[in-house]
């Protein structure tokens, strides 16, 4: 059974519906409050990659008889130059695409799993040098990918995280990584691992040693500030708080910014999503706050950009492309230049979108 609902058309069609004190529209089978829908940032098509087995394509449902993927790559990573890294689980390669769709390099990832395919649920690039604040810092050379400090792969096929070099060889292995939802890298090159089942965040050195663990911290993320302090967000129906953990044991937090839902009371809308989406190359933090009513009408999907000191830099309404899989580690990612990147798919292509903020 296909876990990801294929969006056959990317055309936006409005169906006005009257709902009490406000009007709603239906777009891609999702209900929105009309004034929000008319002003929200729409996704702009950025890159189309056909489904297939060649290096210029990525594996989709038709190439995945074993159903080891979600019909699309589990993750995507925008680079400094606008190119995109994709872990193509179906074809057992990490691939590097230019914004025009040209293949800039590939890296085999299946040569250390001989009995079964390597299922890559998430991946992260180690920084180029210690002290450089950029999770995207790596060097590429045709016809292969070149990583100075390696590439982390979260492999659900064997409950491990593997650090590989530019030839796809193992540099380090992190065992017993069950229930990992997503991974990240701090500015020193240490691995951050989120485990929602344990409600904890773990930090490992590149050689696999546990540095520290943030226990019973379900709201912490794998995104961190320039000192490696992980960001977190918590909230309720009407408010949200952005904070960072500045000590692991005991956990010590520093609140950075507070957000209050600003909608008319008659809407009866509440926050249903509080997320940290990541940081840009300047260290600004990107927050997503979505508010819905009891009829599942979306009244607000706000992207708030906050600088490291907690000052709001900007905020915009955004209309994200819908997706229908709970297995993907994320559906939006912050680009180094401050735009957002997301994806969609039809029966023939994997489509990457950007949202200018």
C-alpha cells in the first residue's frame, strides 16, 4: 500500500465554501480560511527529477517492489550553491543535483550492507572544518561526491547510524539506534540524534562516543546555535515558546522568544503545529506555527524568523504542499540563503519547491 498520497496535479483550484463568520476554500483537498489562502506565500517549482533507476533519476513506487521507501526520497538537503542532496534509497545512492536537474555526483551507500538494502531515513553532512557554522559545508567534485569529514546516514534497515567517507566506506558506526526520527550535526561536527520514543536528544562525537544526553526532552530538536546548544519549542493551544538547552544534565534552558496566536476569537482556532524548521547560514531560527479550528480548517500557517537573540526578523503566512506520510523526518527545510524548501510528487516526478520569504 502506498503510504504517500500522490498529487497528480500541481494546479491550485479554489472551491469557495461558506462557514459561519468566514469563508473557506479547498485547495489540494485541504480546507483553508479564504483570506489566509489569498495572501499566503505559494510554493514555486524549483526542480523536477523523474522517477527511475538511472543516476539522473530517483527511485519511486514503480522502482520499489519491496516497499523500502515512501515512494520518494526520505529526506533532502539544500546546499550553499542552491544544489540539492538526496538519499535515493531505492537505487542505493546519495545523489547531488544542480538546480537545473544536472547530476553533479553520486555516492553508493549499499556496499556495507550485503544482505539487505540500506534504508536511509535521514542524513546529515558534517561541517567542513571545526568552528565553521554551516551544516551545509562540504566540497563536491565530479563525478563523485567529496566530503572532508564524512556523511551521516540514519539507516532504519539495521537500526544504526553510519558515518561514511567519499567512497562510501564506513568511518564509524553508531549501534542500537532504534526509533530515530531525525539527525543533525552541530557546528563542531558532533552528531545530534532525536529519539521521540525515549523523548530524548543525544549528542555523539564523530568517532561514536556519547558526549551527552538530554533526557525527557521531547521538544528539543537537532538544530543548534553557533555554540551547539540545541533549540526546542513547546506550546499549547494559544502560545509557543522558543528556547535552547544550555546544559544537558541537569537540563538548563534559556527562553529566546514567545509567540501568541493572533486570530479573532470567533474563529475558534488553536495551534496544532509548533516546529523549529532549522537555521540559515546567519544563524537565524525558522519557526512554523499552524492554527486550525475543529473542522480542520487552516486559519494560519505562519513562518517566523528569529535572530539568535530572539528578535523577530520577519514573519509570513505560507501555504505548504500537503503530504500524507508520518515516516518522513521533515517536509520543509531551511535553505542557507533563508528560503524554505519542500517537495511534492506526481506519478512520474519528484518535485522540489521553494518558498521565498
